[in-house]
């Protein structure tokens, strides 16, 4: 029984002008192009964040390092953490949501294509504002969690903290708009027959991640507004001397911050759950359990935030509660780990780079998860808190986890993005060097951490017993950087000259492999009908089985020969520059506060007033833009 039955579309040959040139990227509302914009931007930020890390590692390579000053080091770790979380792992995940989710659910685009473009432009402007602080010599230097009262005006007179507040606030707007968009897309735009439990697992992880985004980010928005008010309008939310409460910041930040770490890992888990079945030639083991486990992780994620605050004196009852809820997360996570292993077990394994990265993810994530459970215990955490042991933990889950998962996705879907294969040998070099470099860099951090080396120190004296491992870590960081370089070379070479991939180079299970790579602007000439999970596998197997018993093969998925939606009677949204204009309005309104000498009535920055005009113009144009 075929699941994706479509009639071939072969007669349409009207030439069309594809949107080309630089300007077309500014006005695009195509989810695939927006996905590419997100992906390329995230990789650029990855290079920036990576360089920041390498400078820190050079500074710490030997005791009494003199590569950078203490103040610069503070800015480096603050910007490195902020960049990697908000400008690399999140947008790279969003790149996959954008490119892959509509294809997997058999849709022509996301629910709100222009809102999608708006999200991207807001994101990139936020990222640029945040990073422009380097150029102005005012890079934030208070750590990615920006603890009060260090962020108050009394301790940070310049604009460094403001760059962080405003940059993150802008990024949050992009995230919330994107969260709404993907939630609605997945709920409303699935192809006929694709019930929720027939949906590809990556779409499930996207859905759950976006729910978490919608619940977690508004809390950060509130916290940031309070901090902004403290700094600009003399409120005292976090100022103890005036009756404010610095712990309020910690609560608000971690109520956001802990769900955030699952926002960072669930998309990677989704990618890995797609890759492992395809390269083991077996359906995902325990699909319903995988979905429920992710939902349980998301639910529990909302109730564990104070495990970041065990040493603040929250008391034994609160500590016990948060310790138990934190340990509980190991259960659904363990379910996922065992299901990945069970999927591999007995499979006919094809160790191509996507699978290598996926298995690397599972292995590294287990190590990071186990150290997480260790500091779930308050007395143990009292020892670990603010040491390199915690740094080891979160790099195992964030690099070993999230980044390895995202690299699995880059290697897996590259043929869909570009129509060409990544070079296999270079992919394997990337993987092995990354695995080795990663472990050489971060495993010794467990040792120096329990040996008492605090995190966020810009140097350390000789003879503490930390010299050797710090030296080793720095060597590891360069191996890691080299592996990323190989990936970049591979991606560029393959994009230009790689072997042509065809529609379905991996014998994929899901609908994106039924259409060309890169897909036409409208994705599906005809919206597929779905009757089972792993829809494309089922169709291919049914066709094969029919041929074996001598029946005429079923029609393959329709592939249009020209990329002209109008000729096919398909309506696609027009390009528009209003999302970009509206996004500029957002950036000007908030960014104006960084130019505080120029104020109207003493409190309203002139640039913000211009921003209000721009945003109104943008929304007006957006609302009345003719639909052709
Ligand atoms: Fe974490 C700190 C606890 C997962 C990211 N985490 C951080 C920070 C980041 C981060 C960025 O309880 C630092 C923030 C900062 O700047 O200060 N984390 C956990 C636990 C899990 C966990 C229990 N973390 C993540 C993920 C992240 C992430 C995912 C991002 C992608 N984390 C903490 C705690 C702190 C913390 C404390 C505060 C430390 C401090 O003092 O500052 C869990 O989700 C992990 C579950 C996964 C596993 C592995 C697979 C499961 C199997 C099943 C069997 C295992 C069992 C457990 C039954 C557990 C195989 C056995 C237990 C043993 C001890 C052996
Ligand atoms: Cu946490």
C-alpha cells in the first residue's frame, strides 16, 4: 500500500525567473532560504565564539598567563557563552526547523512566512548589536547568567551590561515569534493523514522545543526589563541596599535558564533520532516512548531551576525538592538513550559521517548527563559549584551533545540543502578529530575541577597541580578548531564541486527525501497523502514489493520539472521587505538605549523614537501589502 501517491507532473516547461541576487535574500519569505540564512549566520557566530574560546585557552595554557588582561578575559567568557548559546546552538537548531520541518510534514512553507523572515532579521540584528560591543570596547564582562547586583549601575557604569540586556531582549523577540510560528505550523500544516503520532520524530522534538521556548523566554523578557529599569529608570528590583533582591534575578534567570538547556538539546536529540534509524536500516525503536520521554523532560525542566542555586542558602526543603526533581530527569533521558541503542542493535549499520556524529552524540551526552546527576546532589554540588567540573559537564552536554547532534544534521541534510554530497573521507576526518579534540579539551576539566580549580579565573599560580591538564586542554582546543576548519573546507568544496546527490542518497524514511535537493520553491508539486509513520520508506517498500510480484510500480512522488508555482496553480507568498523594515524598527527602539546621551524629555532616546516610526511604517506596509 503506497502512502505518498501522487501523479507525475512532467508537462510544464514555462521558463521562470528564479529570485536571484543579493536583494532576493533580503526579501525572501521562503522557509528554505530563511533556514540557510539562519544556518550560515550561526556558523559565522560559531567561528567568532570559537576564536574567543581559543584565546581563553591560550591564556590558560600556562600558569600566570599574560595573553589577555583580566578584564578582557571576563568579556571573553561572557561573550563566548552568550554567543554559543543564543547565536550558535539555538539558531543552528532553528535553521533545521526552518529547512526541514515543512518538508517533513509535507507543507509548502511555515504557517506565517513573513513572520518567519521577521524572526530572522530580528535575530541577526540582535546578534550584531551584541557583538558590536567588542568594536566599541564595551563587551559585557559579567558572565552569561549576569548575576545581580554586579549588573547594577553602581558596579558597571559603562554600556557593557546594556549591550547584553538589549541584545538578548532582541534575540528573545525573534525566539518568541519563531516559537509561535513553528507551533502553529506543526499543529496546522501537516499533510493529510499525518496524525501527530505519524509525524517524523524531529518534528516532535521541534514542537516540544518551541513550546519550551514559548514558556521560558517570556520569563527572561520580564527579568531583562526589570534589569533595564534598574539601570535606566532607577528602579531597585535587584539592589539589596534599597530593599531589592539579587536572588530574584537568579530565580527568574534560571526559571528561564534550565528549560533553555533542553531547548538546546532537544533539537539535537530529534536529529539523532532521524539519523540513527536511517543508517541502521531500522525504524526508530520505541517511537511513542521517545515522544513521551521528550514531553516528560520538557515538563520536568520547568521544576528544577534551583539546582543552579543550591549554594545560595535556599534551605533543606527546597534543596531536597530540587535535587529529587533534577535526578528524576535522568529517567526519561535514559529512556531515550536506551531507545537509540536499541535502534542500533541488530541494525545493518552504515557508518557514514551522519551516523558517526549521532553515535558520538549518544556517547558524549551520556558522560555529560551523568556528571549532571552528580551535581544534582546538593552536598556534592557545594563542592562542584563554580569549578571546572561544571564547565566539563556543560561542554559534554552542549558540545558533545548539541553540537555533535547538529553536525550529524549538517552531514545528513547537506545533500538536501545543496543537491551535492559532502565528501565522505573529509567528513570522517572531521568527526574523529572533533571527537579526539573535544575529549582532550574537556575531559581533564573534570580532574582540575574536583581538584578545586574555579571557573572564570583569568590565570592561576604555579604549583596548584593544574598546570599539566591545562596545557593538555589547550592542545585539545586546537585539534577541535582544526576539525571545524576541515568541515568548513569540506562544506565549501562540496557545495561547489561535490558529487551530485539526487533526491534520496541515504534511502531516507521521511518525505523530504521524496523531492529534489534543493527542493523547488513550493516543495511539493502535489501535497502528499500519508498513511503511516516513515511515510517515504513505506512508499518505497510498497513499490518494490509490487514490482517483485509483477504488478505495475506505483507512481513515484511527483517531481515538477520547472520551479514555477504559478504554472502549477500553486500560490506561494510574495517576497516582502516589510519584515526587514519592521525588524529594523525593533532593533532601533531597543538599540536606541545604547545611545543614551541623545534623549528626548530626559528619558526617551531619539533613536528609539525613530524606531517607533520605522516599526509603524513596517507594520502598516506589511498589513496592506497586496496579495497577488
Ligand atoms: Fe546541566 C549546570 C544538572 C542536563 C547545561 N548544565 C549546567 C550548566 C549548563 C548546563 C550550561 O543539578 C551551567 C550553567 C552555568 O553557567 O552555571 N544537567 C543536570 C542534569 C541533567 C543536565 C541532572 N545540562 C543538561 C543539558 C544541558 C545542560 C542537557 C545543555 C544542553 N546542570 C545540572 C546541575 C547544574 C548544571 C545541577 C548546576 C551545577 C552548578 O553547581 O553550577 C540531566 O538532564 C542529564 C540526564 C542524562 C543522563 C544520561 C543518560 C541517562 C542514562 C540513564 C541512567 C542514568 C542514571 C543516573 C539512572 C543522566 C544512561 C545515574 C547517576 C549517576 C551519578 C551515575
Ligand atoms: Cu539546570
